[in-house]
C-alpha cells in the first residue's frame, strides 16, 4: 500500500473508531463524480470494506449501493422497522427521498448469509 493510500486508510480507521464515519462514503462518491478519486480515497474505501467483513452496522445517508448487488444485507429503515432476514442488496432503494419512511438509515452485510 502506497503512502497516500495508507494515510487515507489510517484517517478512515480513526474516524470509524470515533463514530464519525458518516461523511466518508458521500465524500468518496463526490470524489468520483468530480474526477478527484485518488489513492487517499482508495485507502478510505479499504477501511470501509473492512467494516463489511465484520458485519457491523454502518450508518447510511443515501447514495449509490455500497456493496455488490448479490450481497445479503440487514437493513434498518427511517420508519424504525428493519428487515427480518438478510435480503439481496440490489432489491433495496439506497438513495434517500425526503421524509420517506423507507429510507435506509443503517445496514450491515450479513456474515452468515454470505
């Protein structure tokens, strides 16, 4: 891992451990959109992917699907409800609609269903 990627990775790990990781994925999406995606961003994504492996809950604020479509995920919705069993990620609406009760507010990759 090069130095710039390592610094992105270490930065993201610190933000995740301190519970301040909510801006990381939207920041990556913005970097891609405006063509600024770089090794620092790759380091952040590596740290975020590690969270998928552990099955921990990840806050979600809308955007593109954060996992592959075939990944089985558990979902918590803004209505307070959640899925009863793991569902394929490509069956979920990941973008947010203002005030919609079906907005995803957190998800986890289900380690048992993979």
